[in-house]
C-alpha cells in the first residue's frame, strides 16, 4: 500500500511537472486526439453523440416544440464533428478569456462532489438546454428571432444546421474549486438568421448537403457529412487563441492537481 507521505510527494511532483514540462508532450488520447488528458474520451464521445442524436431527431421530425407539437423536419442538417482546437478555446473562455464575437458559448456550473458522475451530470444539462425547443414555436418559424433569442438561445445554437464542428469542456479555474461546463459553437447566430430550413418530406432531409465528399458519402443516417480541417471553424482567431490556451492550460492543470492534493489531505490527515 502506498504511504500517505509518498502520495504527497507524488502530487507535489505532479504540480511541478505541470508548471515546467512542455504542454505538447502530454499523452494524447488515441481516439479524439485532444491534449487535455484530464478529460476522458468517453465523456467527449457522450457529448458528441448527444448532439448528433438530437440533431438527427430534429432532421427526422422527432423533436417537440411549443404546444406539444412536433417541430418540422430539418433540411440539410450537418453532423457535428469534435474539434480539439475549439475545445482549447472553450477552456480559455470558461476561465474568463476574451470571447470572439463570432462564436457562441454556453456555460453552466456542475456539482463538484465526490459522488458526482460527470457524464450523467453533463447529459442532464444538455437535455435541459435542448428542451428549450418547447419554449418557442418552431412550427411557425425556424428563425433565430427575438423570441428564440430570449427563450431558446441554447437550443438554437445546438440545433444550428450550418455548423460543422463544436466542442465542450469542463474543469476548474485558477482560484476556484467550482466545476464548470462550457460548450462552444461556431457560428454565433445573428437576429433573424435561420436555425434550420424545414422540409415536409423525409426523403429530402439530406439531399442537398453542398458537400465536396463523394456523392455516396454526403449523407449518413439523415445527417449531412462535410469535409473539415481541424481548426477550420476558428478562422483568424485561431493563432491568438492557441497561444493563450497553451499558457492557461498549464495553470488549469496545476489547479486541478492542487484540488486533488487538498482533497487527499482533508481525507487522510
């Protein structure tokens, strides 16, 4: 059994390693390939699947809207991809970095308890955000109008048919033990932009995807497939954000290890 003193030494060494070791040398998950190894790929996969399952439900007419009606089917709804660069940007935004006006971010607090299942808690929040579809009348309009901006801003950006990629993250920020969740979507809808275009025919929901992929790969399970390069959605903001994400990620990792260190001391001393 590892002694308490040895655990303390290991945690202290971890803090020092985070401060002085190159961020690029962290073990990178083999699946998603994101640098933040403190977040499991299973969590990323759960969040990604939730978004695409809900978008597919909207495309096929299985999402409720106001007055217990079903929202119209969505025409050319893109399947979302997970962008690790957007995830880094979300981490910075979560901890107070300046936000780019072209991106929409959704933030929420998570329970920070030992018995908290982060995946279940995240899914509960995502369901809450998506349920805003019942607060607006999508039968009447699929525009991001004043009503949608006021009553369903989170649903509107989760359901934005045109975006190709997004990412979410969670963690603590320097100076706080509060656990936070942040999701970032590109792009930010402007007033009276289309959330999506409707169709009355299931056979047409995925027929004009405007994709450069081969014809037989442009539509899979009612969602449009798009060619995509990592970081594409970040545009000109990518360079500025990448520099700050490297700098701030060191502080965040140290903060997370310190939280574990303090929790260990409170439990064992």
